[in-house]
C-alpha cells in the first residue's frame, strides 16, 4: 500500500511540476515568440494536457479495478477460512493426532484431506 501511495505522490508532483513549467514556458513564449509559434505551442500544450488527463483517468480506473479485485479476493479467503473452520469443528477425528493425518482418504492408510 505504501508503494501505491508513494507512486501516486511522485506522479502528482511530476504532473504538477510539468503544468507549472508549461505555464512558465507559455508566458515566456508569448513575450518573445511570433504569433504562429505561439499558436503552435498553445495547440501542442493543450494536446499534452488532454493526454495527461486521459492518462490520469485510465490510472484511476485501474486503481478502482484493483481495489475491487483485492476486496473480492479478501472476501473469498474469508469464506474459505470459515468453511474450513466449520469443517474442522464438525469432524472430531481431526482434533487428535498429527496435523497431516487428518482423515483416512486412501486405501493404504491415512492421507491428506483432498482439496475441493
């Protein structure tokens, strides 16, 4: 989680710095550049801002998807744990003996409990 936070902070700082520098460059170009150069720079900077906004939207969507997937995974693990605990509590033969000898699953003797 810390990595996500620091990546977000770094991305935000980089984006903010680029917007600030872009604004400073725009003011400098308006003072010294001819009209055609100013128009070209303005159009390119607007396109860059739009690309940055699109990228930020995509990153936000990815984070939302990852958060949902993590939540679903945690819920699945909790359900599985509850099922295993209920199975363990219901079968008294599992409460004694070594943990590997959970139940007689094979013809040769005691074996591992099969996965569902």
